[in-house]
């Protein structure tokens, strides 16, 4: 088994939204890190941006964590945006219909402007 590493760091963007930056591999073994970071994140009117620019891999467990964040955002009436979907993840989102669920942007700045 290879060492899987995922980091999820949270910071407030100067314009107001909370940005959760995800780096590494999001899978069964690492999903708890992102799940915990999102549980500790306030889903408020300013919105939440999940920056996946440096995500190198995502399996179905990782997608489940993202969908759970979507449901929490809906329940809180908080805007939620994803940023930086790589071509592989973008393709998976298209296949399973998640482009109809999530709003995504190429960059954090574009997401901030839209929120």
C-alpha cells in the first residue's frame, strides 16, 4: 500500500467566503481529513469555496464527502462553490451528473466574484 496524503486547510478570504483548500489524494483512506475540515467549517451567508486545484485523485468516497458538503450548504442556505476541477474529476462529474449539482469555477477569485 502506498502512503496516501491529503491536507485540507481552511482560511477566510478577505471578501468573506471561507476557502477550504484540498491537496493530495481524496479517497477511502483520507476522506476523514476533508470530512473533519468541512464539519469544522461554518456554512454561512458568505459562502464556502472548496479549492480542488491541487487534488490529484478522488474516488467515490471523496465524491460522497463533497455531496455531503453540498447538502449541508443547502440546509444552511449557504452558497457553495468548487474550484479547480482537474480534467479527470471534471469528466467524472460529467458522467455522474454532478455538474447539475455543483457550481464550479476555474479559480478562487472567480468563485469569490460569483458568490
